[in-house]
C-alpha cells in the first residue's frame, strides 16, 4: 500500500454533503454556535475557522466550489 486513502465516489459525495450540512447548521445560528464552540474549545477554534474548514473539506470531496471560494451565505 502506498499510503493513499481511497474512498468510493458515493461515499465521498455523502461525506461532502454532510460537511455542507454541518456548515449550514452552524451558520443557521452563528452566535449560539460561536458561544458553544468557544466553550468547547476553550477559545482555541472560532466558528469562522470551523466554517472555512468545513467548506474546504467539502470542496476537496467534490462539494460546492463556489461555497469554498466565496464562503457560505450567513
């Protein structure tokens, strides 16, 4: 094995959709999500960083490229 991780296409699509769903869910009430995330991470990770990471990972799995480039609508 060469160290590559292989995902079936349908699994990658489903994972990308889940990441986009989570991004939308966090963006639905960003202030509440930010407060909760701040407590959970002791201030080490912001809701904006989370949103950017979710969009980037979804894009890498074949998700919405516009969302990655321009950010989610919040």
